[in-house]
C-alpha cells in the first residue's frame, strides 16, 4: 500500500464479484475515485449482508457495502452499527416490456420472463 494514502478495508456483501447493483463500486476503482480521495482500499469479500455487518461489528473491516436489512436488525438489537449512505434510490434492475403487449401490471399474468 502507498504510504501517502489512508488504508481502509471495505467488506462486500456481494462476495468476490460485483453485480449490476455494484456499478458505483466498480466505477470507483476503474475511475480512480479511491486514489483521488487519498484512499488505499482493500476489498474484503463476504457473502451476504449479515456477514458484512458482522465483519464491521467485529472490527475486521472499517466499513461494509451491502444491504440495509441486517444493519436495521442489528441496530434494533442495540448493536453499534450505522448506515451512512445509500448508493441507490432503488434497485438497479428494471423489468422492460413492449408497451403494445403489456399496458398494465395485470397484463403480465401468464407471460414468460427472461433473466
């Protein structure tokens, strides 16, 4: 690690790979965000938000990236965990349809979906 950058460990609820919801994180690396902010980031793969939150509480990592649900549950149990920010206003996935075939939600009944 470079001595002029602040080292930080971030746990990833997505595990070792990044998905479509993780575009902001992928951009932070490829776009040089971490370096410009003076950070030397070590990505610590965890699988799921519960393991990510547990890693934060155990002091294994400085911060975690994952879903808010385990944080809310642990906070309700009196654990010292806090959500600082959200990188999304909604899920990144969208259901796309042909508007001439699906005019309202009820028109989806019985249709085939592809993922």
